[in-house]
C-alpha cells in the first residue's frame, strides 16, 4: 500500500498508523474485523480538504502491539490509546470518527475527554454502553451468537484462523447490503455448535466493493490471527463497570451519526433513533445511506465521504 505508515508509541504500546496531510487532526478508528484499510476511500479526500488524518491499526490488529492479557483491551485502555496517539502527533485537540467497535471507542473517547475530542462522529453503531445484555441476549441459549462464543478463549479463533480468506469474506458479505435481508441477524437460527463458515458462508463472487487485491491485503493484515481482535469482545461484560461515571452522560461537543440503511446492526437496535438522539447537546445530523449495509465506507464510499466532509466543514 502506498501510504505513509508510522509506528507510533502510545499508552505503553505501539500502533501501526497511517498519517497523512496537514491541518486539524482527524482520527479514524476501525472496528471488528477490520483494519486501517477500511478507510482507504476516505483518506485522500480528507487530506485534500485540509485535514491531517491518522488511521491506526488499533491494538491487536495488523502490526500494532498485541498484548496477551485480555484486560489490556478494556474500553478505558482503548480510549487512552487514542489520547496518546493524538499527543504523539502534537494535537491536543482532535475530531474522532469511528466505525463498528471503533465507533464505541470514539463515543467513549468523546465522553471521557470532551476537552480533547472536540467533535465526534460515529458510523454504524448507535450506542456506547454495550454490556452483558448484548453478549448474552435473552432467550438465545443454545443458539449461535458470535459475541457469546468469543467469551471462551480459543473457541472462535480456532475456526476463524483456520481459513482467513473464507472467514473474512463471509463476515464482510453477511453484513453488507449485497447479502439477503437479515443475514447477520439470522445467525441466531443456527445451533451454538455451528461453525462460522456455516453461519457466514462466503459468496460465490466477490461483491463489487471488494476486489481480490483488497481481500488479499485483509488476509495479510490478519496473519497474526483473531485473538487480539476478539479480546475486545471479552471485555464487553465488564467495560461499563470500568466507567460508571458515564452512565447517563451526555455529549456536549458537535456530533453526527451515519449508517447504511440496510445495516443489520440497526435491526438489532430496534427503536434506536429516538433513544440515541436524546443523548446529544449538538447533534448535527443522522443520515442513513441507501444501498449500504454495515461497511458503509466501502459499499458506498462517495456518499459516506461526503457526509464525513459535511460534518467536518460544520465545525
């Protein structure tokens, strides 16, 4: 990849980070199972618009540090990674934009450090206090639910690491708008002992938004396996206990939210929009992108980039 990649020390670890451009800092945070490459279509337009962009492989991913200790992936620690990254780039204030689990980190960074994260934008996950209820949904015992499987160390990794290309492609496809409706939610129709490749089979052909070269790069990025990325989920049952002061907290800085109109995550969070919008003092907009699923930056890069630039220009 023809990108300026720096190894940046922060919070006792090192993050492999794309750093490009000049101007106000915008930190872009990927989620699971992704890498900095999720934002490949957005980096150049943001740089062209006059921003400095930092896009890390978060801890556990790519060539960034991969601590063995599960507790090393708790939410306050992930937030401190972002704060330290900005400090290393001499940017005491910044805008943070996150997707999926990186969206949770963005929301929590904004709440914990409103003086540092002076604006926040989330993509695809309209919430920030995920916990035991999401890990162990009611009336789902005996059914396949990926968050629950992750709680047993090595169980999911054995399947996901066995064939990285099949695993990644199956997951990307299931959460995209190209898959049949409710493909991701449909995992609950499978027994708990089902394999990931049975629940999330890869498509016969690559979707238009993912090339063979893209997929090969993702496989390379996950060469160290899923253990680090899955550790993020192993902290969900206890994350909220680590930040009790955030219960009922409000966002005081400018904020925005974007998601794919066909994102299964929004189905899981039924009735989210009314509850979500009440938590902000300055919510600039909520927009759903037609024809996109969970990977809105990849599936519909131009409208997604335009919405990101719209938010940044409003600051």
